[in-house]
C-alpha cells in the first residue's frame, strides 16, 4: 500500500472518476437531496455548502480533468549538488504518504481535495460531516469504482464514518499511519483537530478579510469591489467582512453613505464605528472585538482611518491572515501596503474573492492555509509534497 502509484495510474483513476460523476449525475443529486432534507439546522452558509447541484458537479468534473492533465508533482528535482568527494546529492519532491481530510458539509471536498491529495501520490482518509453523509458515501463509492476499474486497491481512498468521540480517539491514537491532516471547516473544527492531532496539521479556512479604500482610490472601483467581496458568495472564506475608509478622501461621508445604501439594498446588515455610525445612521459596533469576527453572513463592519499606517496596523491586529485589498491609484502606496500587511494574499484594486487555487492558476486547492509553514495561501498540487534527499556514491566515507 505504501508504494507510489505510477503517474499513468493516478491520472487514469482521476479521468475515470470524472466520467463516473457525469454518468451518476442524477443519482448523486437524488442522494444529496436526502442530506438536504435531513438537515435541520438554520445556518445559511452550511446549507449552501451542502447542496450538490449541476453547477457543483460540473466543478467537480472540471477539477478532476484539470488534475489529470497536470504535471506529476512527485519526483521534481529541487536541488542538485556535486560534492568534492564525488558524491552526487539531489533533492526531489516526495509524497507525504497518507493524508487525512476532515471537513464539514461540503461533498465537493470529497472529490476536489481527495483528487489533489491522490494526484500527489497519497493515500486518502476522508472524514466528512454527518450532515453530508449520504452524498459523501455515494462519492466514495464512485472513487472505489474508479480505482477498481484501473486495478488499484480501493484502500487508496477510505471514508471514516466516525462520530466525534471516534474521531477524537483516532486523532489521538491513529489505528493506521497518518502523515498529514487537513481540516476544512469552521474555527471549532480546526481547534478540535489541532488539540487532538498527533501529526502535522495544515490550518486553513478562516477569513475575516479587509478592504482599505485609500485617499487616491477610484471610488467606482472601490464600490464594485466591496459589493462583490461581500455579496457574491457569503459562505466562503475569501468573502469580505471589513471595510476601512480613508477620511482623507474628498467628501468621504458621501462615499460612505453610497456604499452603505448599496449594501443595504442587497440585504446586508451594516454596522459602523463611531464616525460611520454618526454620518450614515447605522448601528454602532458594541465593542472592538467584532473586528476579529468572520461573519459568513450578510453582515459587514465599516470603519474610518486617517492614515495608511493606521489601516495597516488595524488590519494586522484584527484580520484572519487570509486576504486584504487596498483600493488606490497610487502604486507606491499600494506596494507599501502590500509589503506590510501580514496576510497570505494581498491585493491592489481587486476583490478578495479571487483567493482561490483555481483563480491563481493552481488548478484548484486542497485548502487555503493561513499558517506560514510549510505553504501559505491556496495549497495546490505542487505544494502538497514533502521532499527527499538522494545521495549517489561509490564508497565514500566521512
């Protein structure tokens, strides 16, 4: 089981999986409907993530087709050194071995994250949320068909149908070797995994992203970027939660009112700091702690600042380390902001909604890491590797 599958085999399984999803499209939607009907919660974001419709299935198929056509991330030479004693020393990318993915409510993760981890030469352990159980079991059944059709052992993709206690026990004392764990979900899930895991964990998923509208902004652009960041999809970690407006903007009050009116028209609840609340007659935030919050909802906080440095400091204090954008025509100010804001992705004049492996040209992502080790931001195929040293000698001793 620990041998590396040849790249031809890995690609054949991924391509076959894409075909099976197309063939089983109607069945998958029917099974998913059971999960939707069983979901009793009232969390809008969860419900959105739970749904498998044609668009989601198209996305799953596309991600598998793209993965199948990408270069093998394993065995890529990173370093080559000829020792003076004649030894040849080479460093190459290597597979982790077994990757466990723990996630909530999103059946597409079973395909996309599973696919990335499989393409990079790993055995996959999937632990999905109970709310998407039927959908996940159906997709894993398709994985097993794709593996079997290519004479590959079905253990390469395994679904752990565990409750919380069983999951905790597995994290603390795994019954099989696990090299890396990737939790995909809310802060509670991530904290739970971090607390109990005995192997490395990639932390991902918390947003709380900021847009800073600088004094030299194109205000039409700023408005469009803020509306897109907040309203195009509220249930994702690259959505917008906070806006800072530079009070050096000429007539900033009128601009603030325009933004607020446009957001309210789209059913977004707007809260303001003291100055915004006064100017635009919106509820004032009760405490500065709200600046730390990720909403995943039709809710936004708007505040003012009177300098670029103050904006940078505020973002670094409160943001989730994910994405931040500055709206300005001044490239020097933008560069200064981008170099000093401590987030995985920094933008000038664009929406934070682009922080995504597919949008960044990685062909999808396993997760979006807000940690700094071993990779930051979207973790694509080429990052989901470790490395290994190969030393070729002819009798050298030290």
